[in-house]
C-alpha cells in the first residue's frame, strides 16, 4: 500500500528536483510525476507539506509560515548534496515552488502546476463553515484509478488550513513578489481547473521576470492534472523543459 511518507528517488545525474504536493494531500500524490522525472535521470525528493503525512490534528496548529519554513528546510537539505536544484509542485506545492524561486535566486528552474492565485467558489476549500465546526470530512471511499492509489489524504481536514492557504496566496500575490523571480520556469494549468482560478497560470507567466519561461494551459486535465489523463503531456513538457536548461 502506498503511504504519505516522503521519498527520494536516486537518479543518474548530478541534478535534483524537489517536489511538493497540494494542501490536504501528501507525498504519495507525487509518485507518478516523481517516477517520470526520475526516468530522465533526475534525483527526485518528494516531500510532505508541514502538518501533512502525520495526524489530522497537526493541521490545527500549522500556519502558512510553517508551510514556507518546511519548504525552505527541504530545499536546503537537497542543497547539501546537489549544486543544481529544480523545484516544483502542485497547487499549494506550486505556490511554494514560486516562493522558493524567489527566496533562492540560484534555483535552476521551477515547475508551477495548478498554482492558485485565487480559488474558485463552490469547493470544500472556499465553503463557509459554522464557527463550531473544526473539521471537514472528506471520505477516501469512491476513488478510482490513480486517485485511489495515490491521492491519499486525511479524511478529517482541519478547516483552519484553508485560511492558511489564503495567507500563502497573499505572500505570492504581494506587489513585486513574482516580478522578482528570474529563474527559468514552466507554468502549467488546465483550463477546466475547478479549484484554482484558471487564469492564475497566465498571470504567473506574465508577472515573473524569467527570461526562459513556458506556459502550458490545456483545455482539459482538471486541478489534479498530475493524476488525470492530462498528466502524460504535462510530465513530458516538464521533463523537456528541464532538459532544455542543461
């Protein structure tokens, strides 16, 4: 059984990729993408967001600052062994890849997938909950295909975590933040993304100062494009983008 343990896939080159999953999920969500990039020779370190991969109660005490601090720690961990570091992630993990590209200008490149600068109304993340409700129940039952195998998450999700995602978006949306990013980057988001505002990818692409950048916005693929049929082309483009930087 696949679990939400962090994992490292050893490659055959001297370059490493840090991958970060989306909020409420875990490192297992990254397995298909990690394996694909590893097949191209990259060392891949797939990590958990702060407060994830442990116990549901941990999210009650996890802040946006914790998300950031954990991402910085994971980046620095890779930096001890590799000179060339690429960063990437899905949704919240994609926002953190943007943060790391800003924080560490030496970042060799980034992959931002379904990263929200705003959220679509009508999802469990944007819903309004009574003040006395602490957790949202999200059943694991009914998942099929890769979602059943890899989309492993807490069934009871601390609602407070959603507010912390908004706070992280505020960091990325701050004046001048994205403009300060100069690392090469590929930005991916499907037009049928029903979680992140679908226009986010274009805004990110237009806002960053990277001289080398690529935008891929397929008609279909959904928010969790790394587990849908849209993953094949998304992964291929990510691998080809990284290879073009060598």
